């Protein structure tokens, strides 16, 4: 989905049993709500179910947030505060500064 999209994506890699992911979920949902009808989309990947895919991106802790630009081979890691406004600000800056490249990835992102 991301590689075929014309949008920047904020993607959370999570584990369904992770307590930190569960605590972060309301803030991530708020991020998705604030970004509805914009050119920045919000999704998530169950890193346990899609472990091979997650391994490609060196996911070894949860939740992990990555920013994907359309067609980019390498997403940017987000290491900032786990607050909606901070995540949105980082995604806007990322979208404005990233150049386009094409590649193929499986469609494993779930919209939030």
C-alpha cells in the first residue's frame, strides 16, 4: 500500500501483547484522527504477524514508528516524544524534505 501511495505514511510497528503499545494506542489514534483528509496517512503493522517484513526494517522493540515517503527505499525512524503533535510535526517536516524513489513492498499496512 505505501509503495503504491502518493502519500507520506506514519507507520507504527507493534505487538498485540505489548503493554507499551496499548498505552500508546490512544495517542496514536488521536494522530490518525488529526490527519484525516490530509496528505499524510497513518497505519500500523502487526510486527508479530508480519515478522519477516518487520525484520527488513530492523524492528526489535515496540512500538516503533517509521515515516515512509512514497516510493522511498529507506524510511526514517521517529525517535521523538510519543505525543500526537510531535509525531505530526515530524511527519510534515519529513514529507516536505524527502525526495521520491520507487520500490516494491508487500501490502501489509493496516489503515488506522
